[in-house]
């Protein structure tokens, strides 16, 4: 970039990113993973529950630790069916007689 206006524009752009909380950094990886890493970076840059889920999954995968107990219960509590008063009882049947 030899043009002073281009350099100034790039500095302004990077300053705006910094104000939003973003940081540029370099990653060394396999060429085959280029699109995966870019997609992951875009997803992590978003705000919301999906970004948080991806962030948590990546942290768990990178940490190499087994998942904490109780995650199934936590997921069930987030279910949209919580408080729906469903009747899940079934009639008790003895079964059929089998001649062996």
C-alpha cells in the first residue's frame, strides 16, 4: 500500500474494529483448514446463543477434559416443553404368554 489514503483508511478500519472489541491475529494452520477456521472466526464474532454454544464446544474440545456431569439435565431444563404439563404415564401391561 503506497497510497497514504489507503493506509489511513486501513488504520481507521482497524481502530473501529478495536472499539468493537475485535483483535486481529495470525493463525498458522493447514491449508485444508482455511475455510473451517474462517467460518469459525465469523461465528465466534457474532453475538448470541449460537456463538456461545460454538465457543463452549470449542473450549471443551480444546481443553481435552471430559464433559462435566449434569449437562443432560441442563439441556432438558432449557427444553421448550418445560412446564407443558404433559401426561407421560402409560398403562401397565403384563405382556403376552409365550409357549416355549
